[in-house]
């Protein structure tokens, strides 16, 4: 059963839809072709055959070379992954899975646009450069002559990965789990093999967001209207304007581009505008909690939209920042004096809509429960609350929002749970997630069996003796 739990844990990364790895991967180097040849004019002497590279397998339209397996193995080792239990056969099996997903995604018209891939590459490169220091160092690290050459390599890697992820997400998107299925899953785990959950905290917060003056807001609206007029009247490029003026670091390098659908986790005001506009239409300036935007709907594909936006945040004066901090200090004192509870204060004074109506309770983005396991907490949040005692309220903490602006917060630890063996009632949400992953795992296995049978697959004779997890070898 421990192996089952481990397998289910690994499934998390296998079926996730939109989360990118921001640690520097090792981009595959160009294969070096080596041969020992001794050639004279019109005469060949001492010719020695050496295999330059071979085809390990073919899956649909994708070819997997022996060098692809070697590169993947080297990449894992160089990134500190233990390769003790990883074989070349298991790596080939994983590469074949990825390509089967990507092949079937194309067959099912689950396409990924070039703009989506390039937007992802932009985010990767920004992260890589911030880690390694400069683009020049990054190019040297990857042994590339220029940025374009690196982008071309990353494009192929990302395109295949994004197609694969899109297909995997499609396979499990409609899977739900009933309470009875959760109960059956839990009961079939032997008591001595039930998972152990680490120490956890429940945390509440009250947030104050300093506000800009009406004058500063109008300056931003006027600037956005000027940008819009230049685009519409002078045929200026929205993409270039976004690169020049947008404050969204996640999209400005790619001209403010996002590919979205109805499930994209953007704020309601942003999504409402995106689905109200017609293709080619530019919005009036509109406000979200992050600032003021204008938006262009570039392409409509059913429930999907390709959009570009420009966001500019009005400048917040120092007096507003001090006022927000002072208000939180006052709230903290009044809660400690018993004038009202922390939950009542959150409801009446917090500026964060996502938590104020729930008494300020923070939700874990992993499972949306109110608990945060200490060893898995976001490092920033952990550092902010680690020294708090039970029912102690922190002093105001300033936090920069990555999407723009600043916030001030006070925190309170409302509950603390010690490490313990899984309990059905106490840990229902975690057990529910494990049961759902097992059901997803089984659905993926069934999908694999069907599409392996229906897809052209050829495995090199030398690899046919591999003990694959799936039945890749066809008689």
C-alpha cells in the first residue's frame, strides 16, 4: 500500500495543468556525432563502423532517439535527482507516454498556440536569468550562440510538454469522487500502512490595501485612453504598447498575451471583460484590485480567448500606507482587548474579499482546506507566522503583491495539529484527494491501454525486452 500512496503522490505532477517549473532545466545539447574514419583517395582502409545515433522508438508522429534517453538520464543526474532506481527502460517508457499524449492531443484538436508557448518561454527565461545572473551567462550555460537559438530549443521542448499536459488534463478533467468512494478507499488501506500527516497550522489574516487618490487614478485612466487612441487611430501595435507600458511582469515581455478559458483563475472583473468583448475589440479602461487595464481580444476559439492587456497601477502616497498600517495596529489592540473577535474584525475591516467573509481564514491552494502542513508551506508565509504562539496576533507586515501594489497584514494562528496517522474524520479532505488521484491514475491507465492499441508504435528490437509499465511492444 505504501507503493500505491507513493505512486499517487507522483501522479500530482503528471496530471497538473498549469504550473511551470521555474528551476533551471538542462536544455538538451546538440548530439555530437563521432566516428573513427581513416580515408584515402579512392581507397577505404581500416574502416570501423560506429553507431552515430539510433531510433529507440516511434510513437505516432514522434521519433525518440537513443540520445534522447541519454540526455534525459544526464539531465536528471545533473539536477540532483537520485537515479539509483531509474533505468534506461523506464525513461524510454516515460518519453513514449509523453509523445503518445502529445500525438493524441493533436488528433483531438487540443492545440497549443505558438503565442502560448512563447509566453511560457518568456516566463521561463525571466526566471532563469534572475537565477543565473544574465542572459549571457545563461547562453554560456546552455552552450548556445544567441538567445534565438536557445528559444528555438525551448520552443520544441515546451510545445511537446504543453500538448502532453493538455491531453492528460483532458483525460481526468471530468473525474469526480463520491463520499462512499472515499470511505471505501480509506477502509482498504491496512491500519499499519495508513499515511502519516505532518504538523499543521490553521491561519487567519486581516488585510488592508492602501488606496491611491482619485487624482492619481484619473491620471492612469487618461494614460490608458491615450494608448488606446494611438492604437485605434494611428494603427499602433497593442503588443508593443504592452511591452512599453504594462506593469504585469508575467506578460509584458510577450506583449501582454494570455490564452484563457472559462476556468482560468483570473479575477472576475478581468474575466467578465474578456468574455464581453468581440474579437478585435479593445475595452475601455477598467479597474481590478491590481490596477487599471485595457484589453484586446485577439482571437476567439469557442470558450477560449487569446487576449492582450496593459495594466497600470496608480501611485499610492506614503500617507495612505501609514494609515493602513495604523488601522491594523488599532484592530490588533481592540481584538486583544476583547472588543470583538478576530473573525468579526476580518469581516468588517479586511480589504481581501477572498478571506474576509470566512473570518479571515486562509485556504491552502493545494487542497483548499484551512490547514497548512509546516514542511510544505510557502516559505514567505512560513517565515511570517513561524514564531507566533497560539491565538497570538502578529504586528502589521508589509507584503508586495507580485501582481502589483502592496498590502499590510496581521496574522493569527487559530489551530495547531501535531503529526498524526490519517484519521477519516479529521483528515477527510486529504483522504478524498488521495482517493481521487487513485481514480485518475486508473483512468489514465485505461486511456493508455486503448490508445496504445490504436496508435502506430514501433519499439527498436534492442528495447523490446524492457519491462515497461505499459504494453508498448506489439506483436
